[in-house]
C-alpha cells in the first residue's frame, strides 16, 4: 500500500467530474498514470511505518470509507525535498472495502 502527498499546487490532468462519473471510460490504470508527472510524492510502506510509528494503536484515528486512518508526522529524516516537516493523516486503502481504487484516487487528487 502506498500513499501520496502533494508538495505544491499543480493542475491535475483529470477533473473530479471525470473521476466521479461511473460511465467514464477511464480505467484504474489510466487513473494511476494520471498521477505520473504531478507533484505528488508516493511513500513506501516502510516509510509509512516510520511516519505512523508502525501504525501504532496510539496513532489510530478511526475507520474511513477506504479503511483505517492513522496520524503521523513527516519529519526531516523522511520528508522528500520541497516538502515541509508536518503532521499528516495516513489513509490506507482496504481492498476489501466498500469503496474502490477509483474513488480513493479521486480523493487523493481532490485533497492533494
């Protein structure tokens, strides 16, 4: 599981209406590829473990529509260039959940 964090404002190639329209011809692959070239940073699972203190129960915020949410902190040791050290919420995608990859990516683009 990975998460993305937006570093700077940049117009995305897909609109939210494209993502919210279930009849849209976009595939999950199209949506994933839309993040390429954006200012979103993909964190690895091992980085997310550091950020959330191994998904500690003390950092558990609750359960969202996509799965569990943990608080974390991106510090100077883990942050990518151009991103300030800051508190974050890490939302994990539950592949067995009610909402799918398409909706998760739409939220990333909207919040990013």
